[in-house]
């Protein structure tokens, strides 16, 4: 579909099947539908999701509680995730969401109405654990160009720094010296490519590890 007008016929047909009288371009609304005894329905049309579309739909909530946004169904590699995120956003805002496929098939993903999702206690606890494990405040909020510093990366940097200073070392000794209980497993897993196994339980620092220490120095070296 190349024009917003192309979305109108299939959505009008959907609403008419439900007993509504439907008209396009009524006042500022793209579609208005009326059914005896019911609150009117407004649908705002756009070819794709945009912030302006959500602003427009929220404005229509001043007129009626039954506001939908309608877009062409997204296609492509990231389409499923994008659609899921926008469905969640619509529910949070009390909006309905309709998509129209290229062949004219219509799908209602959410209906308007209040929505209060349950808080995920497990994810909250996971976030608090990550907060507690992270030493200092190495990440500027919203900044990702340099990379995100996690507690895991900080542990890896401690192990790498010890190997840089002492050379090949047993994992148990690295754990005691750095305070990283999982040092042996961390170096064995070698997620960043920083460690090389010299013999059973003993590891040395790779060239990538030396570069990692330089690149991430600010994130784990704490002032005295």
C-alpha cells in the first residue's frame, strides 16, 4: 500500500461488519464510526508508526475513549519485534491498534481501554542484583558509543589486570587476588577473547586482553 487512503476500504469494511456506520475525513479524524447506543469510534491512519501518529491518537481521546491507530503491517527482519513493542505502547496509552496487510487483510492487535500490566518481580530483582554488583558509576546514562560496562566486564578486567601484572596464573590464585570468586570459570569461558589457557586451570593474557585493559581502563580503576 502506497497511500493512507488505501487503508480506508478494508478498515471500513471491518467496522461495517460489526454494525457501524462509517465515514472518512470527518472533522480532524481520518475515520469516524457510529453505532446506535455506543460511543463513537475514531481511527487514525498512517502508513507506518510514528510519534506524530501517537500524538494524533492521544488528542482524539479527548473526544472518545475508543481510538484506534491503523498502519500497514510491518514487514522485514525486525518487524515482529517492532510490532510487539508498539502493541505494548498502545495498550499503555489506552489506544487500539489495527494493521492492514498488502493484500487487504485486517488484524486487530489491541482494543482501546485501561491497561495495567503486572510488575515483573523477577526482572526487578535481576536489575537490583546488577546494580549491586556494578562498582562505581562507569556508564553515562544513554551513552553506548564506547560500550556498556557490566559487572561481568568489571570482573573480567580485574582478572586481566592481574594476569598483566603477574603473568600466567592459576584461576584459584586469580580469584583470591582479585576478589572474583568465578575467576576460573570466567577465564575458561573467555567471552571477550582476553584469556588463553596455558595448562589445566592456568591462564595468561592475550593481545586482545591487553587492548581490552587499555580500552576499558576508566571503567574499573577506582581512585585511591
